[in-house]
């Protein structure tokens, strides 16, 4: 029987506004030579990043399938997909559930193009997906001019070192999850030149490879609300309070400080009002847009919302004691456990690290998400959440490197408020 053709598909998508003007790019590569076989790109109008990324995947898979017009002779192609969207990679690999209604039909469409056994997926850093990224940006640029992308005007392939691409691509053999294929991919990863050769985070003071600029999260807690000075539980299940006059002043002072530093390149916020208002104050000074990330919302404290710690102890003492003793215990009335919040925040972190590799992002959020990000970066136990102080409008910083390491650089800095 004729061996199936093997291809690598690299795909990307972007949105300038999320949602905003969006486009995708995809490239089909010969894994043996690194030669570009097909390029595809399209401006798709107003859409989100995730929709554009899925559209890029679909275009890449269709292009690979079209290269084998008579599949009956020896079976259809085998395709290894490489994308810097962890969301798409994890969902299409079956490890993450697809909950968003816009994503479900796109994922189903992608899954119908080729048999599941013929496609494998790999997450790659954004820096390794430059070809598809540039195609997506060319498509968005064309859309801005009221046109569609034309292959003749593309420069996406010009600076891609094709000789090294083939060496870096894992072999496409065996079904997804096959142990032999997994071992082959591991060997390929170990043979890559630095920085990709570091398969596990380096620990200690040895000489580290040059991993490039990290994704740096500047974690800004929102300014005060009327509940903050009274230390009342204020999560995502309560009244969603606005900033107080003091809180608005804190947000303005934070904006002044970030404007003076000039290092923030992107702004992401929790959907809750106090964070959106804080983020808006900074965005107005920096001339940046604010993207909302649902995973950054505060814990739902159930029946404890609006109560002080003392009031909660008096009314729900047993539940509070259980909550303090275990990350798997929920607040009274069906709120979130810290374990649930950790999974949500970690998923948001992974998404943002992928999206903003090498960039400095202002992340405007709440006490629990910030403490959780710091705890995970340090590898600290859940009880460490109760051993950190985070003042209103304080700044903490965590950097995330390409080898999986994270570095806590700052915690609870309030110097900009004095």
C-alpha cells in the first residue's frame, strides 16, 4: 500500500479589538524539506481571536487535503498541526471541553476535514509561528484597505529559515496518543537547538539557554470600592460594585506610574466593573485597548458576599473553618472552591502567555487570581493564599519563560500610591 503523504500545517489568526477586524493565515509545509507548499490567508471581517484561529486551522487542513486529490489510491494525508493557540490545540486534541457556542461549529468543521486518526496537534511558542502570523496580519492589513489578501503581495515566507524548519518538525507517524509517536516527538524536541531544547524547566543556578523575552504579567489589583476598607467579601457573585472616589484616585495614580514607565504593551481585565474601571483609567493614558478575560474574575463567595470575616464566622462558622482548611471546600450557598478558581485562572494564564509571548501585559484583576498566579509561579501550596497581603491598586509582577519557568519579580508594590 502506498504510504500516505505527510504534511505540517502551521496556522494562526488575529483580531484587532477582540472582537474587531480579523484575519487568518495558514501554511502547508513538507516536513522532509521544510518547503512551503501552500499559503492561505483571508480577511474575515469582525471576529474574535479564537474564531480567527479556528478559521486558520480549517483553511490549513483543507489546503493539505487538496494536495492529495485522489485519496483512494493510498489513503488521505497525515497532518501535524502546529499552532500558538493553546485553546485550539487543547480543544482539538480532546483535552479541553468546547463550551463557547461560537467555537463548537468551527471545531466540528475542522474535525470533518480529515479523519481524527490522521491529524495530530502541537502547541508552539508564538516566535515559532511567524510565517502564519505574518499571513494573518497581511490579511488584516488588506481588509483595512477594503481588499482581500493576494498571494502575489505576500512576504510571509521571505525570512523563514526553511533549512531549520524541517529539522525542528516532529515526525508525523502513529495515531494521536500513540506511545511510539510520542517518543519520536520527544526525541525531536530534545534534538532541537536552544531555546527549544530545554524540555523541562531548569532549576538552580546553572548556565541557562537564551529563552528570549518572557511574557510578563504586571498584575494590578483594582482600586478600592465601598466594600474594600471594611474588608468585606466581594467576589463575582455579589453586587459588582463600582470604584469609590478613593479607588478612582488610585486608578489614576497607577495610570500615571505606568505612563511614566512606558513598558506596558497590552491591557487585559477581569469582566467585573471595578477592574474594568481601573483598566480604563490606565488605557486612557496609554492609548491602548482593554481586552476582557472571563477567567480573571474574582471567586464567587456564595452566601458570604458582602459580609465581613467576623460576620461570616458568626453565621457560617463550620463552613468557614472547612473553607480555610481545604482548597476543595466551597463557601456557603454554592460559591467556588479555591481548587476551581485555580483551574480557571491557570487556563486564563496559559491562554494569555501564549497570546502575549515576549510582551508585557497589564493584567487588572482581583486578590484571589493574583495570589493564585503568584502561588503557581512559586510552586507553593494552597494555604499560601492566606499568607500574602495584596493592597488595593497594588502591583505584582510574574514573568513566564519559553522553557516553562516562571519568575516572581514583585509583590504588593504600592509605591505609586504614595
